[in-house]
């Protein structure tokens, strides 16, 4: 059983978080999602959803997957040295790291993506130019490099989460999940029509 | 500006709610989502997401869209006469009603779907047999009948929400939203491979 440590902040993108949470949370013998923020308490998404979170100080540093969403809130956090220091520590200790959308920019800022392949939101792709040490992949629904998974924008987090489930528990388990939520899973991580729009 | 009155209960399905919330909530000049439950306070989804809600008594009965998700919690609510009485009142006064997954079963139980076309989760389709007055459509991603939209299971709520946006604000607005969240919108409400699986 993995704990899925999900880092929230005001202005996180709603679906970045709750798409993957839907998929991992259904597999409740394998994963349990906990939502954290710097200070704990109520955190609001960009779409004004108030979610109850625990403070980062309560994270149990054992056997966990770190999940980092994107959203407008990342624009401020990318300059928040205290937050980034915490994020780096939690990232180093994680078994796996999953980022969605501009969550990969936050992870890049810790330096832990240097030399690794990664992707991000296609509308925000210009942001990647600030991190030339990362091997950014423009055309990708999601990218895996070792224990780090990064996804493209918002809804891509669901496809990545299913890909992660396939890697952990086998393709059939992931496929069954996708059918149960009636989702047309993009199984091929290189599927990315959106990379050609922007 | 419409308020999107979203009715939550313990055991709601996470993505049923937050898929449509992502789509409607991004259009923040047109829609504002508020989350309600019978008593207010923290409500947990089936995937254990704790969300802060307002009590039903605080619903402002003006110019609102009612959103009713599904999830395991509906199994109990479908026999909860007090909840159903409230749901019926809020449904009668709504400009539009959007249900996701087994949310349509709750609405059927109020009698307000009698004589109307509707759909629901394909895995739970047998449940529709208890409501013979409803014109259930098996093969449909979502169904519109007048001011009532019902969707198929879980992720189908996103396609329905985009269809609703298209009806309200035009196809181009909906399409742009789908691209911004990098979502492969199923634009055709009759697209439904899942109806042939169960």
C-alpha cells in the first residue's frame, strides 16, 4: 500500500488533482490519497473548490508517491524558496513522483529533473526554457524517466495515472479501471495532438 | 452568471463532480460552482477526498444550475425521503439540471424524469428498471431532454459539461475549453462504446 502524498496550494487546477485521485483512489488496496498543503486547512483550487488539507509537517515519510499538480498557483510558488525546499525534500524521499501540467515546472525548479526527460502543459511550454538542463519532450501525453512521471496539461494526468497503474499492477488492471470510469484512456504516451496547436 | 449548485454526499464519486467543475469553473464569468450537502461541513468522496460544503439551507434559489453526481453514496440516498424531498424542490426551481453517472437515479426517484429521456452509468444500468416511466437511453454519452442533461458514468460528465457549454455559449467556446485542458472531447452525445461492454 502506497500513500499518495498530494501537495496542494491555492490556485491548483481542479482536474490536475482529481483526475488522478479518481483513478488511484479507486484502487484502495494499493493506494491511499492524502491531501497536504504548507500549513494545512482549507485550500481552494483555481475553480474555487475548497478542500481540506493536512499540514506538510504531518507527512509520514514512508513508502509514498508524491503528486504535484499545476495551476495558476504555481506562478507564485516557483519563487517561494521555503516551499521549494520542502518540495525537494519530499521529492528525494518519494518512491515515485507524479506531476501534472505545470507541476513539472515546480519539480524542475528543485533541480531534480536536471538531465531527465519530462513534459508539461503545452500552452505553458515556453516556461520550460528557464530549465535548459531538463530534457523537455514537447510531443508527449506523459513521460516516464525512472521513478518520475510528468504529464501534459490538466486532463493528461488521468492518462498518466492509468499508465502508472499499468506499470505497477499490469495493463489489465489499468484498462479495467478506465472502463469502469467510462474513460477513453490514451494508452500511448506519445499521443499528443495538443502539442501541434500551440 | 449562473450559480452551479452542486449537491454532495459522503461517497460521491470524485471525478463525477470535479470533471464538470473543472470545465464550468474555468468559465468564471458565466458560472460559479458552490458545493452543498444536507448539513454542510466536510464531506468525503468515495476516494476519500475531504471537501468543504455549505448546508442546503444556504442555497440561494435564484438563477442556478443544479448538479447531481453519482457514486456509492447514492445507494443509501435513494431511500432517504428527507434528502429526496429537498432534491425535488431544488430540481423544480433550477434553470438547468445536470446529473452525472447514478445521479440520474436520484433524480428519477423524485419523479421529475418521468416521461423524459435520460441515461446513466452503464455498469449500473440494471438500476433503471426500477424507473419504468423514464425513457432510458442505453447507448449515449449524455442525453438532453429540455433543461435536463444526464450523463453516462464518471468521465462522461466532462463531455456532457462541454456539450452544455456548447449549448449555452456556442461550440467554439466549448471546443476552446477542451483544448485548454488538453481533453479529447467526445462531441457526439451518441458516442458510447461502454454501453456494449456491460
